[in-house]
C-alpha cells in the first residue's frame, strides 16, 4: 500500500478534531511551556507531558510509597503507584465518555500524587509540622515543586517544563487561590481520584481484616453495588463476592458521574473552556461549581462510606500505630539532615542557598520511598 494519509489517520490534531467536545481542552489551544520547545513530529503537547511524568524518578518512587497501608501489611494492598494507575484507568474512561482530552486527563492522573512524601498522609503531616515556620508542607504543592524544579532532565533548565495547563491543574489542588478555575479534565481526575480511593481502601481494609464485607454492606451505597453485582453475576461466594461488589461500586460511581456530568454540560450550556471557567467562578461564597459531579444521592452515599473508612480504617489502631512509629523516624531523619547539611546530596546542598536549608531537607526527605527512609534511618546510631 502506498499513499496512506497518515496525517488524517494518526495525527493528534485529527484525533482531537474527531473526538473532543467543545468543552474539552484542545491541545492546539495550549498556553505552551515556560521554556519554549520545538513541536514533536508526532506527539501532541500533553502526550509529551505524560511521557515526562512516566519517565520521572518521582513517578517510579510511587511504587514504594504508602497509600494507606505500608509494606509491613503484606503485598495485596495498593501502593501509591497502583492507586495512581487505578485513578488513571477511571479518569480515561471518564475522558472518553465525556469527550474530554484523554491525553491531558492521563497526564494529570499519572502526576496527581507524585508530591507525596514517604508514609502517605502520615509523612505529610509530620513534614507540615516540621516546616510550620518555614512555609509548611503539602503534597500537592510539592508535586508542583517536583514538576517545576526538582526533577532533572537532559535540558538546560530545571524541572519537567510541562505545559501550562498541567501546572495550573496541579495548582488548583493546592487551593491557595492563585490557580485559574479547573478545566473539565482536572475535574474528571479529581472525581476519579475519589472513586478510586473510596473503593480500593474499602477493598484493602476487608483484605486486611479491619472491616468485614457485611459491615460495608450496611452502607447504602455498597448495598446498592451489591444488588447490582447480584443482578449481573448471581451470588458468587468467597473472594469472588467481594470483587464483584467492588467492581460494581466503581461502575456505579462512574455511571452516575457520566450521566450527571453529561446532563450538566447540556443544562449549563457548557460549550467552551471559557464557559467551564465561568460556571466554576459563578459559585457562591467562593465555592466553585463543578460540571463534573455526582448526583446528590450518590454524593451522600460516598460521604457515608468516607466517614466509615475514616473511623474504621484511617484512624484504626493498626494504621495509627504504624503511623506514629514511622512519623518518629521521618522527624528524626529530617532534624539530622538539618544538623548535618554536608551529608545531603550535592544538588540539595546547593539548592539550600536559594530556598533555605529546612525546605531543601524537606525536598530530599519527601523524595524518599518508605523503604529508603527506613534504611537511611536504621543505618545510623541514634
Ligand atoms: Mg490520589
């Protein structure tokens, strides 16, 4: 065969022209990068952003960072990396169902948690305390530091030099009020994050014996998922039952979100990115209006599930005990590096001149995996 029209068949411009709604962020409309770069022959700007995140050290280290449970809890449960991949999977489904920019959604999902320090929110809380008088610590802000400054590539500037839209999306998560209203792609990833963790944390908690499936079934949202699973699959016994219910729980949330968001796009006349932003900024009392959102009934069901998980899982004795021990190690190591700056890797030592020693130590420690932190702590005599 000759004379194949590859531009028509395979270019991102052609793909987007066919698949994106007018409410989506079109790649051609990107505000570009802080440091201008020539276009790539066949990858669009957000495809390149996604690849930069996947190839980053911060992304790889998610494999050995805690989501909720640590490595000491076995090897069934989610790590920060598998959480990220589940979010990405759900977010891509949403992107296709809502005619959003799938490349951008994938980029935002893969990058959304790269700022997490070791030990998940336990590590974050400890660093926030240690930096109380030095600007604080927040995993969403840290992700921005990684993207803009800390990751190094073979380029004459620091950071990943990502597209403006990716940085803005991450900035909306810091809630410091400086970011523009979130694109629908950002809203979809936020919703996918919540669907993923509400479901997989319940699954992990049952596997680890913190709660039983029957207790979960007392929650209306899970009961509804169980009813749907029964409709489709009958009543499987044992682990098959749990899987069927949890799959149905994801499906239920995704289906609700798609139906509600499609209806909202029509009802609110969302026909451009400008309109997405106007709708968001039109919220009363500074609360943005999200086009990508659940029905009130499903949102209420999620709230109940989240309360249950908070009390029975995130604040369980088992999680809290591990958390306290890990926090002590992290705090001790942080103080040790502040007292021994010469022991920092050269680039963190050099950066301390610009951002101050506590911040640079936090950057270094936050980049550690759970197991590296453990190793670096335990090899010293205290
Ligand atoms: Mg997340």
